């Protein structure tokens, strides 16, 4: 088998056996140079493709070929080219519909897919270099984990947005970008440029990161996909965007284009990326941050509400009614049990559920039958993703806020941030806080001594500790506070749940003032 390639970066190449051959374009080349860490031919180990062989991989739309135009200790270049069969795309029902090629009958057969980088190339990268994308290399694990001097060339890349958008996508990832716009016709320069660019990326990055950048961003620049974009594309986007997409300045554009402008999928992806960003800001794992979801019960089984949970909700509702609240925030709403109770009472004209967990909000929306809710009822309800450790202007101007079994899920050093966000920035007229009473734990026969009621509780307060915290918060932010038991009030250890009812002081204009008093001070 003979292999001949022109200059790296897009000259025509021939790959075939015997007298038969296929004239195609080199879609992509990856080059590196040797260094003290190892020869350039280590690229073959990292890609899991031997430099001395041409390898062919069958795909549903044609064949992908991998070969090395140059492979020595100083320089090594791997080339990936595709022999795309447009009729195969049509036969398999691809290239049509949303996110695919045009629907016109002729356009399904006559298009740029065999000649320009697109989602076809992205899928080929994932198929051919899957181990390299994961960063797996048993022979040279230290090289796979370290940055390499890389040069990647794509000779014909559809770029809806031109060279400027190409730079905005790749430069924040550490690449030096050269994007030359290809003329529409070299013989007729007056026709102007085409929508294609010749792309060169240079930089020192891990090979796995480079391949994942290409996998996501090539179809983003093309702004089309050859296959139907289903919900599992969100998981793919987050998997291959792990470590870089959440902080990318063009995150919104990337998610929108990658998911073919499907609004529901784009919203889900952005919400999950926001959770990643918040977890990174707090230096915790996403799973630790996403603690508001309990295991779901199988469909058809009725949730068994515990008597204490019912009593807690009733105590909260009673406090809100007494305060005359109409617009209520449920901060840390979890799966929406309190939200559902609030919606049953017309006196609460606006109910906003806030949680950092996207999954919890999805479950809440499902349990509340948000998709089938009447227009008048749905107008009363808003579900928002947000962290209570950060100020949020969306939470200002409400009559009341509820923190039901929330504060104990925060690490103590994070409490001042929550206090400022709720009592200082949002500043509702009424705030109701409930939290477990650790003294009552000795009455739980099934709770081992010294254990907390929930694995995610960072602490559980005694009655004295809760009073000390609540009175200090009230003093700092100009509220009065009183305390109420929830559940049976044991004469020795108190109630299982303790509740603090904060009321903001008001100025002459009737608005909450900044006067710092507590009921004890007033007494």
C-alpha cells in the first residue's frame, strides 16, 4: 500500500491499495516535535496508532484513514482523512432534519460534507482516537498526562462567524490561532471570501484536551450536525467539555450551537455547567454541592410523609399567614414539598423556589406537574437555580423567605455569606428558619449515639447555639426574632425541630430599616 501526502495542512492526498485509489482531502493533521521528555514519535503511542501503518476504520458514512506523512525523532505528524459517502448518509436517514444537512433532495447528495470539517470529523475523532481522548496510554502514562508542543491543521473548516469567532473559541483554551479565510473562488477574487477557513492551532496542551476541544468546537463552528440531536447530547457535551467549558467566555454560544439550538437541552446544559462553576468556586465536588436530592421512589408509590415534616410545613405556613406574606421565597426548596403546600393557598400570590441542585428542581417541576399546570397557577410559580452563598438580585423585594432545614447543610465558614445574601442583600420583611435540635437526637431510637440525622449535615445545633446564632444575625441586620418549637416539646431535650421567626424593622417609609435590634434588646 502506498501513501503520499502533500504539504501538511490540506493538499490532496492519496491512500489506496493496488491500482485502486480514492482522491480525498486531508481533513486534519496533528503534529508534534521531539524534546527531552521523549521523541516526537511518542505521538504514535499516545494516539494508539502505529506510525508505520495505514489504518482504516469503517464508519456509518464512509471510511476514516489514519497515516503518518512524517515520523522521526524530531518531527511527527499524524493525518486523519475521511472518505465520506453522501448517499450512505441519506440511506441511514442522516443529513436530514434539524441540526443536519439541508432537506432539499439534491442537497442531500451534493454538499460539502466530503470536503470540509464538520460533525462527521468530530465523530471520526471520537471513533478513531477514543483512548487518546480519555488520556489513556499504558506505555507512556506520564506523556499522556503532560502538555505537548502541538500543531493542528484543518484545511477546510466551515466557520459561521468567520475567523473572529474561531479565535474567540480557541484562544481562551490556550491556543495560538491562525484562521485564514478561503476565497470563494481563487479565479474570481471579486466574489469575495467563502464561509470556510484554513485553521492552524499551535500550543502546549495535553493531547486529550486538544482532541476534546476539537470534538466539541468543530460542529459548533459549522453550526450543523449530520445526526439528530437527542437529550443524551447534553451528557456528551458536559463529558467532553469537562474542565474547560464551564469557564469558557463563549459557553452560551457553544452550548446553543452544539445542541442545535434546542432550547430545552441548552437550558439543561447551562444549568448543569453553572452547578459545576459554583462547585469549583467552593472547591468541592459537584456531588457534594448537589445535596438536595433524595433517592426517588418508584413511580406509582406514594411518598410517606413523616409526621414531623408535616408539622414543620404547617408551622412555616402558620408563620407566613401571621406575617401577611403574599410573595414568598422558598430558599433551598429541594424537591418542592413546601412549594406545593404554598401553591394550595391562594393568599400566596407568588411563590419562588430556589435551589442550587438542577436535579432537585427537575424533580420539583415534575412533582408539581409544571408541564400541565394551568396558566393562572403557573404564573404564580417560579423555579430558579442559585446558590444561597452568593447575593442574587432576583431575590430582592419579597415579603418572606423560608430556610427550611437548609443552614445545617452549609459548612460553618459559609454561614456569613448566606446571612449576607438573605438578610443583608435580599432582605425580605419576614424570614423563617428551621433546623434540627441536636438535643432531641437521643429520643430517636434508630439513630446511633453521636450520629447526625442526615449524612450531609455539617452540624446540628443545640437550642442555645441556635438562639445565639439567630440573635446575632438579627442584631447585625436589623431584625427582631422569636423562637417556636416544632413537634412534641420534650421537657428535658426540647422539640425535634426548632424554628426562628425573623421580622425586619421598618423605617418611616414603611420599608425594612437597617436598625439592629432583637426582641431581647427591645425588652
